[in-house]
C-alpha cells in the first residue's frame, strides 16, 4: 500500500513516502505544487505525477536533524480554509440505538486550522463541560475540478469532544464538536481498514492517570461507509472544487465512558497499535 506524508523542513514543504522509523532518516523531495490535485486525478500512479509537484533530487534528513521537521496533516491545502473537518457520531455497533436512523448524525468540527499533528496542543473552549478523546479512522476526500468527491485514502485521528455539553443538551452536538482535532500525518492509500485496535493513556503532571483500549474500523460500524459518504456527498454545497474533506468515522468508547474526567494540561497518547502509529497531544482549555 502506498503511504505518503507532507512536512515542512527548513522553511520549505516536502513530500515523502512510507511510515518512517522514529529514529531513522527521512527521505523526501521538495514540493513545488499541491499533492491533493494529483492524488485526486492520478492516484497511486506516483510516477506519472511526482515530477510535476516536486523538484530536485532526494533530500535526506538525518536523525539529528529530525527536530527541524514539522509534519503536516495529509493533503492539507496551503490555505487551510479550503479544508473541511467533520464526522459522524453513534456509528459503531456498540452505540447503535434501538431504532437507528438510516443516516447517522453528521457534525462540522471546523476548517483546516483545527487539524493538528502529534506534539501540538489541542484547544477546547474555555467553558467546556467534560472533554474526552475519541480514537477514530479518518477518511480523506478531494473534490476534483468537476465537483466530484475523490477518495484519497485514510489516516487516524483524535476527535476531541466536549461530551459533557452534548450529555447536558443533546441538541448541542455541533457545539460539543467545536474543538481541535489531531491526525496522524500519514495518508494510507488503501481502502478503509476493517479492524483497528489500540490503547489510550492520559498523563497528568507526568503520571499516568487513566488507560483504556478501543476497537474501530469498518467491521465495528453499524453503517456502511459507502452509504454514509454517499448520503453526505449528496449535498452539493460541500463539493467546491479543490476542497479537502477529513471525515471522522466515529469511536466506540472514550475515557469519559470509563468514568474519567479530563483536565487542562492533560497529555493524551493514542496508540493505534496494529497500524504502527501514535498521536500524543496536550489538551488546553481556552488557548488558541
């Protein structure tokens, strides 16, 4: 499976392939164009579009220089306003209602600036009631020049949510979701994974205060991915050419369901163990 990533190194954007070892070198090429447009048109035929969006030879970043690299959310446009971050809730079998609707509830988290990568702080509203993490599969779509959504691949994310506000007032789902989100910087070019397992740990002042496990992936969903996405993209208002959509597919359980209450400054680590990737972020109340 093709895996690609984008990053900034010494003030310039670069493109790389594969999931690099944490202590190994990075091998990249300098970007001169937008990868999202080529992925939407040519997909996995990398040889046909690589030279059109990069320049020069291979750039090798040694482990000692890795601190200068800043990973970016996959395919995030230079203008973050051209990206939309959204998702579905109560999609999993363990959360299915007695008479579930044909289409799950959809919500908007924000535009591209709410997306962060590992190591960055995740901001929640200052008046948040009860915040939780949600470990999820994230689908990435690029709208082509004809206004048609093209599936680009998937990644993994943390859909931070003010679940307390939603529990207090079910009509406030949209408000509850207006928090930052974290995504793994790697775009996996295959079909959405059937089964994803992993663990979540929360540290407070350097001490682990909560730990739990999760299961997600298409096999854990009550709804079919094609049906969910088809229903969403039937709304033409979402399909402006060039827009990148990041769609969170929902979570099974979170620390909130385990009786834990998160606090300002807590450090959340999500280990997608079967996929070999992690997310680590500090939760910050009211900071932008």
